[in-house]
């Protein structure tokens, strides 16, 4: 009989395990705003206003919260310039760049199949 306590896969992190850190990361990335922001930043470094225009429908509050969460987890970098008026730019970190091709491909798949799925 199979041992139920054995992990499904022999890897360090397993998104299927409730207490695994991978589950938390998956939760962060499963948000539509996070995915869209990462995709937008894969196109170029952007300021807050440009991101809000690029990611149509996102509120300023949600944009700020999502950027902070992505920055906290090392996916997005924030650079503040000492200017008048103040200027802040966001870009992907090295870790963010490893993630962006996956998200861009997911977005392409969604765009290609969206009409088939929504009837």
C-alpha cells in the first residue's frame, strides 16, 4: 500500500502541499493584476501612470498594493528619483524576468482561446 505521507513529487517545494511556501507564491501570482503588471513591465520600465493606462481597469489603490506585493517578493524593483516633481519607475528584477516569458505565453494562450471558452 502507498504511503500517504510521501509527497506526490520528489522536489523541495510542492504547490499541492498546504504548508509549502510555493503555495503562497502561487497565490500571489494567481491574481490577474499581478499577471498583467508583470506582462506590462516585460515590455519596458514604466512609471505608475503609464502602468495604470496600460493595465486598463485597475484602480490606483489596487495598482499600488499589487506593485508593493510584487516588490516585497522580489519580482518588481522600484526606483525613486529625487526630482521635482518626484518620479518613480518600476521594472522587473532578475527573478521577475525569469517569470515574464511564462506569463506572456499564458496571456497569448488566453487571448487565442478566450472566445472559445466564454461562448
